[in-house]
């Protein structure tokens, strides 16, 4: 990446980190995904029980590989070692839950939309720690821009990835982009079901790691 562009991106990330901190949400800036993996490792203890929500960012960054490295007890809903229900129960009591964010505003807010909602439920309550890893491409000016980002970028891409029978997966755009947060399709596969805005933190559970690279959707 061009050094001038890197500088502008770094400055923008720094502003978001400051905004998150004002909202009592712990935040770090790292330049590369390799730095993100090192930082995440420093936030964990050997043997911690860890879990994660579905996330392309965690795969692309190498964080998921770290969680499955054998240094931690990794809870996987899809590895067949336990029922989905048991995995979800253990997830809510785990030491650290990992996810990305659909969008992070320049005002220091996290915006996340879920279908099954195992991800947003763990963000809101349960695990001792929540570590959010996000590329700089997730940064948006404000909540209206976050809503648009989900409908025009995140949901369509995830629909293709998951093979959902939704208009956005077929056309690349939400069929109801009317500006309302909760507007969407009527498909049984609809991914946009629950909407969570994290605007402040009273505890010290959530930590956000923003990476100076484009990661995920």
C-alpha cells in the first residue's frame, strides 16, 4: 500500500480508537494482521476457553488459526464434538469470545446485525471477554452509513458465502434499501434479524482491535 494512503488510514483509525475509548470500549490500532495475531495472543492466557462467531475477518487475519493452535480450549459449534446447543451454552461462559463487527462508526459505536444471533448475544452478555477484530474497511462515518454498509456490502457478501436464498445474495444489494434500520426481505433465510448498536460500555469486557488492512466483509 502507498505510504501516503497508509498515513491517512492510520490517522482515521486513531480517531476511531479515541472515540471508542471515550465510550469506555477498549481499543487498539495495529498496522498488519500479523500484529493483530500477536496482540490477541497477549490478551489471552494459556488454556483459556475461547469461541467465536462466524467471521471471514478472523480467518483472513490468522486469529482463528491462533485460537485453534492447541494453546486454548476452542469451542466449535461445527466440529461435531458436541451438540450445537451445548456449544452455545459453553460459549456464553467462555473466557474470551471473538468476532468482527459489521461496522464501526467514527463516533465510537459498534453496529452488528445477526440472523441466528449467537454472535450479538455473546457481544452483549456472557463471555468474560469479547475481542472484536476488524479491518479499517469496517469504519464508517455514522450509524446511517453503518446501516447502508450492512445492506449493500456485508449482507450480500455473507449471503453468497452462506448460500442463502435471499435477494441480496442474488443481486448484490438489499431489496429494501429505504434507509430504515430494520427493513429487509421476507425470505425464511433472512440474515438481518436482530440489530445491536454498542454505544457505551459500563464493564471492561469488550476490546476492539482495528487493523490497518482490509479484512472481511
